[in-house]
């Protein structure tokens, strides 16, 4: 019985490490599973609008990167995301549900289709 104990402990350790590695690889997005998207947004009036929208996009689980152009009549946001974790509809909703800079109760931002 005492001779079997190290073997049993070794098997448990190997199984635990293997399970952890499998769980981590299933959770982490692979580079080839990322998708790129450019979203054009109307209604932006200042650089704070751009920062707020970019921040809301980056908070979404599955969004890896969000880079915004300068504010203008239409501002482009270039992002990389994992479509298995977040949809285009969720990204658009996050943008359009962002409160306005001057009046947080307004929803002035519209995604240009």
C-alpha cells in the first residue's frame, strides 16, 4: 500500500495538470479565431465621446482591441474580437447604448450601416 501511494499521487498530479492546461486552452481565444471589424459611428462631438465609446467596447468580453480615429462627423472604430464570445449586435448595442457626453440620459450615437 505504501509503495502505491507515490504512484497514485503522481497520477493525480498529472491528471490535474492536464485538466488545467485543457481548460486554459479552451478559454483563451486563438489568434485565428479573432475577427476584425470597422464600425462607423455618427453623433460624436468631442474626444471624450470617443474615449467613452472605446472604453465601453473594450469592456465587452471577447473584444481584444479597439482603436478609434479622431472625432468627426463620422468616427471609425477598428476592433478585433472573438465572435464566439461577443457578437456584432452586442458591439453595436454597446455603442448605441452609451450615454451622451453632455447629457448622459441621451443616446446620441448611431452606428452607420
